[in-house]
């Protein structure tokens, strides 16, 4: 996956901003997505119509088979977002590999999953199955319910569009030709009314489907960008590219100035130092002008404009008073009961808080069975198990640096540092944490020389892993020695 070819701008977004991004993609590519959905749904509706089924059963089956129509839209979106244009022949050729591998599960125990559009990319694009798929969904779906709300809102929009189409059709038919009224349509519909209902339902589902699939896909992309720091990776790549361009441009400027000075000697001398300083200043201004170094926000606030004249509601107040006059005693009793329940809940919470902070209750989420901590085994794709590390990571890393294998060396140092922080220093790190989150947790839980070294090691690792910027050899070897001093001892 080449992130430099992505068609959207990667930046930190909330879940709702991610859904809005998906809706924008659906609006931009609505026609091909809509046609892809109809190509899968209309043939199935024709087949169901030819079977001896009632219209209501046909409508339910057409709705139940939605997982048959949605994966091709996701496949097309995933390739189109990275500047690829799948043709109709390619979509027809890969249709079996897109839909069939997970079709049975999608039509049975996964059919009523409220986050179907959000987790669909894990199976269709990443092609994960079984336990890896479950673990991946658990990491992606942590602290996020936007996918469920997207499904709930999508259902409401489908129903609203469906009845809107039916109402529009009925008001367009002349009264002399209208064969049914609303009461008969809702309570005792005939065969024609039922088939009109199913056609309107199909049309409503086809209009909502591109936005539903694109919204879930954008949520998935937003969560992966957050976990894997895609915006940071692209930003470092752009900075490295500008740095290489500025160096090549500066060298060309020096050569031109040197030729000019030789041609004009001994009349006058041209100093290249001033031009270099101007070029560096212009380069710095261009870098600072990038959005990575700041952004503008537009905020809306309320402003007091004066008192608002209140309407005379004395008649309404008198009516309410007369309405509830006979129930005042009951209201008082209910209010008293609610106050006692509230007081009991507050007292129970205070007792629970005291017991938990006094050590009588084990803190939830901090330990597993027998009081043992649940230690993560993998963070940011790195294996943190002590048995997976060599006996002396610092010495082996220094040997790798001497042979020019900087990435392998610093991967070993960073992995060993995380393992030591988790197992020896009892640092709490969640399973799906990124490098930036690990550094933030170290600032909160560590202090002194250990925190300073881990921050420095994290910065060098990020510049090397995502920006492909190699540190100097002396600096790299110095980090190996400091690693040995911080983490080499088992104490």
C-alpha cells in the first residue's frame, strides 16, 4: 500500500469527521458505486420474483442478502482511493474472490452485526480469517461506537426514503386512477401495492448503500491512520524529499555563483554565503508554511444580545396546576422515593470508592488471574517477549551498525527498551499503542535519565523507520552504550 498515492489528505480526525470524509467520497464516486450495487441486487430480485414467494418474503430476503452486494463497492473504493481504476471486467473477474470467502458467515451469525461496514475491510481488503480477524477487529474497534451509530442512522434513512418514494408516487397519480388509500395500503395492501413497496425499498437501499459502505471504510482508514501514524509517515517523507531537493538546489546555486565569480574576476567578487543564507531562509519559510506545523480552527460561540421578553403563560400555568392538583400527594411520595434511591446510590458508590482505594478490592483491568498483570506481547508490530530477544541487544545492535544495518539495529534497541519497560519497570502500555502513545505514557510513568533516553531513542527510531533518515554512526553507537547503561542490568 503506497500512502503517497492516496487520494485524501491524512490528518488526525474524529470518528464523525471520518464518516463525513466517507460521505464525501460517496458523493464524488456515487454513480459507479450505485451501479455496482444494482448489478448485484437487481439480478437477485429478478430471481426471487420468479420464485413462488410472497412479496413480503421477497423483500425480507432482498434486505437480508445485503452482504452480497456491499463487498464489491468496498473493493472498488479501496483501489480507487489509491489512484487505481478497476474496470468492469476486472470487477467481474474478481467477484467470486471478493464475495464468496465470507458470504456464509456474513449471511448467518454476522448478518445483524451493527458495525458491519466498519469491520468489512478487515475481511475484504486485509483478507483475515478466524482468530487474526477477531484480534484485528478488537484493536481497531477499541473506544469507538461510531460504526454502530452509522448502521442505526442508515436504517432510519432507508425507511424514510422508502416511504417518501411511496408517498411521492401516490401524490403523482391522479385521484381518478388511484386504486388504494393510505389506510388500505398500510392495513390491507393488495399485490400491486406490495410490489410497489418492494421496488421503492430496493431503490432506497441502493441510494443509502454507497454512503453506508464509504462511511464505514473511512472509519476504518481513520482508525488505521491513528494506530499506524500514517500522517506522520507521510509528513516525514515530504520533509525528507524537500530536504533532498533543497540540498541539490543549493549545490547548483553554489556552482553557478562560482562560475559567475570566475568570469567577473578581478573586477568584483561574488560571495555565495549570502545567497546560501537567503536560500535556507526561503526553505525554512516554505517548511513552516506547511499544515504540519499548524492549522486554523473556526469556532462558534454564543453572545448575549439582551433580555428576551417572556410571554404570558399564566393560563398554561393555571391549567397545569389544575391538572396535577389531585396528584400532588402521589408526586410527593414518588419524589421522596427517588431521593432515597439517589442517596443510596451515592452511599454505595462512596463505599465502593473507599474499598477500592484502600486496597480491599483489586483494580479492574490492571491484573489477570491470581493477581498477575496482563502483559502485552506485541506493541506496534514488535515482539516484546523476553525470550524473543538476544541476551545482549546493545552489543548485537552495535555490530549491526558497524555493518551498516541501521534499521535492524534500532528496531532491536527499541523493541528491547519496550520489553524492559513492560516487564522490569512495570510500565502500563495497551496492546494497540503506537510509538507516540508509548512516548506519552513514558513521560507520565517514568522520570529522570530513563525517560530522557527513551524519548531520544523513540525520536531516532521514528526518523529512521518513517523518514528514512540515518543517524550519524557516532550517535548510533552512543545510543547503544546508553541503552546498556539503562536496560542492560536485570535490576
